[in-house]
C-alpha cells in the first residue's frame, strides 16, 4: 500500500512540476507580447513612466503612423508577395520531388535522398559569402525574385524530407487501382497523392511562410531599395529619424507579428499533425 501511495504521490508531483514549468514558460512568452501590445497604444512618456500599466488614453494613431507614414503598408505587401511566392514554388517543386523519391525505385534514389538530407545540415551562415558573390555577379540585388529563389533553395531540403516521409505512408493500392483504370502518373500525383498529403503540405507551407516572413538576413544583404524592403527589414527604419518614437515602433512590431501569429494559431493542429504523421509513417 505504501508503495502504491508513493507512486501516486510521485506522479502527482511530476504533473505539478510539469504544469508549473509550462505556466512559467507561457508567462515568459506572453509578458513581452502584452508589453509590446500595451506600449503600442501609449506615448513615450507613458511607456517609460508606467511601462506595465494600461494607457490613460488609447493612442490608436500610432498604428496609423506606422502603417502610412513609416511605410509599413508597402513593406507588409512586399512580405506577403515574397512569402506566398516562396510557399507556392516550394509546394510544387518539393511535392513533385517527394512523389518521385517515395514512389519510384531507381538507381540513384537513395543518393538523391541523402543529397537532400545533407542540404538540411549546412548552416545558412557558412555559405553567405558565395551566395552574395553569385547574386552580385548575376546582378540580382534589389530583386524580389532572387530573394524568393534564395528562400526556396534553403527550404527545399526540409520540405522534401517531410513530404517524402509522409508520402511513403500512403497506401499504394489506391495508385495501382487508378493506373489500372487508365490514369497516368501525373494524374495519380494530382488527384490522389496531393489531396492525401494535405496535412504534410500544410505543415511545410506554414513553416516556410513563417521562415520567409521573419527572415531579415538575406533582405539586409540584397535589398537596398526602400520600395522593395520586406516588413522585417522595414522595422529598421525606426532606428533613424523615428528612433525616439517608441509608440509607433511598438505598433509596427505588432503589425509584423500579427500575420504569423494568426496563421500559426489557426493551423497549429495541422502543423503538429503533419509532423507527427510524417514521423511515424513508413
């Protein structure tokens, strides 16, 4: 009896400790977000004098200043175009490659799989110099298409890996039945494989969208034209003439994180489900 009681006590203590840890981690992430949100509705004096209190007057004009006068609307649109183009190209290319790797047995299949895995092991920062050299030699600076292609290149290995693992778990009898009925490989790919791979495609799409949206390194290197800057780079404008206007700066930060936050909250189940399915299916 004592042993059972000790086991029950240990389980409860373990759960309590886990819940306490999760609560502390949640507060660690939520508090800075709340501080930014509240500060975006204040003026400078209020931010410094009472940083954790609600504003006496809600200054919604900070968002108007950030959106119009600080040109965040243009940066926002640029980021939407870059991120969406990156996701569309990656889904098309990675799903086709994953379909071939998961369904066709050819001589270099394993070597191609290893090749794409190696792409995930190369740190981005180690090849910045050759990438910058190539972009400069090709005259692709201040070019959003070049930026999209760079994002695609760096995200392709991860996308192919996740989709290949998922597609290997799809029952081949469905494809065989479709081929017997006269369907070609492209029809099998578009009408069977893609619809059944929606969880993995959703996972890949969200990760790649967030990666392209939040990336500041490549735009900082290759985009100098103010009209082409994405939203992550547009925030740096507040270091100049608007460096002392913390209310509009906080409003700009809220605008920047709003889209990825909403997307993740809406599709977090698909992200987790796609990763879990791809991890266990063979």
